[in-house]
C-alpha cells in the first residue's frame, strides 16, 4: 500500500486521540498529535512553556505561525515518509493556508454535543475545566468544523459515527480507509 497520510478530525471528546493511536499502530506509521506536542512543551517551566501552559489552561489555540512551523517540521522527519496519522492539525482555515499536509484520507468522528460534554467532564484532564471545555467546543464548531466542507469537496472525507465502543469504531475506520 502507498504511504497513507491521514487526518483524524473531530471535536474534543470524540475519541480522536484514541482512534488515531490505534490506527497508527495497526498501519505501523507514526501519529502526530499537536495537543500532545503542546502538552509536553507546556511542562517546560520557563519561557515558551509558560506561554503554552496558559493557552492550554484557558482552552485557547496556540498561534497559527508557531503551530504550522512545529507540524511542518515534524512531518518532514524521516519516520513520516511511510505515512502518518495527524491528530489536531489543521484546526482552522488559516493553518491550512499556511501549511497543507495534503492528506489522502480525512476521518471525521461524529459525536453529538451533549455526549461530548458528558465525556469531557468525566475525563478530567488538567486542562479540562468547565470554561476551557466550553471554549474549546465553541472554537471547534466555529473554526475547525468548516474544514470538513473543504475535504468533502476534495472527496477524501470519511464520516464515522464516534458513538459506540472503541474497537467497533476502529474496525469501521479500517474498513473505510
Ligand atoms: P487537543 O489534545 O487536540 O484537544 O489539543 C489540546 C490543546 O492544544 C488545544 O486546546 C489547543 O490549545 C492546543 N492545540 C492543539 N492543536 C492545535 C492547533 N492545530 N492549533 C492551535 N492550537 C492547538
């Protein structure tokens, strides 16, 4: 099979990280999660780490320039030559304009909003406060959701229901890519 460049897209709480990891493992390709990259960076006590930490805690987005540079850099590393799963980029139209990884497949995990809120409250990650959860969902519907139209027009969008158990969803993804 040709190297597959895959984007996993969906709101916070849709299960995109879990599904990205499982898929990448089975295809033996790396998963590039911008959320994880930023959470790691936020642990640096000074300078840049501090700035990122505040942004994560407030549920805002890291600026587009910084984000695209980090992603482009990472995708240019040699392990990505055999394909990759990206979890979390692009998050808005501007990021896509700055750097488009030219995905072959875009998997959209669809989960109703009430269910997302329920899951996010249960998850209790340190950056999951009431306010930040609300802001991240708002940002998703305003800025990320519009990207789906773009991928639909390219005919690479695969819509998957994110309701149900993890393995069933993963099987459905594998069947449809
Ligand atoms: P996630 O794990 O995908 O929910 O991402 C966690 C946090 O990392 C987000 O709330 C943002 O603050 C930041 N982040 C992740 N991906 C991006 C991106 N593409 N652009 C800007 N900020 C991002």
